[in-house]
């Protein structure tokens, strides 16, 4: 069974997600969401190919895989010895820009939303 390794970015985002969920919805919701994400991430040890290829889905030249859980995209890579959890992005975040540097919105849209 391969070892799971977590990037500092992923760890920090999970920490922030916990705080957000506690503040917005309470500890019961936070526990359920974080538990579901954790179960899905740990299931990669049994089936590392549960995600879809980012290259096939989005046309990005990468060997990353991704899956969607609880309104979040989790990105990971599979190596010979381990599964590296790269990051997690909420469905409202622009992961294409943040992870791959690809702009998906026009200047006009960004100006409108003050991004």
C-alpha cells in the first residue's frame, strides 16, 4: 500500500476549511465534511485511480489526477512509492489559474468581480 503525502498547501487549506465550516455552519457540519474528504483521500491507497485525468478533462499538460467531494476538487499525483495530495479547491475557486496559471476569465469579468 502506498503512503499518502500531503503538501503544505493542502494542509493549510484543510485548516482554513475547518475554520470556515465551524464559523458558517457549526462543528457538526465541519466534522461530516472533513470526515468525508478524509475518507475519500485515504481511499486512494486502495484505488489510486478513482480520480480523473486533468490532462484528459481540461487539456492541461500534467500528470495530476482529480476528484470532486463535498463541493471541493482534490488534486493529486501518483508516484511509484507514494500518492502526493497537491491541493484542494472549493468549486468557487479558480483552480485552473491557481494551480496551473491558466486564465479562465476575461479582464472584463475580473474587473466586474474585482479579482
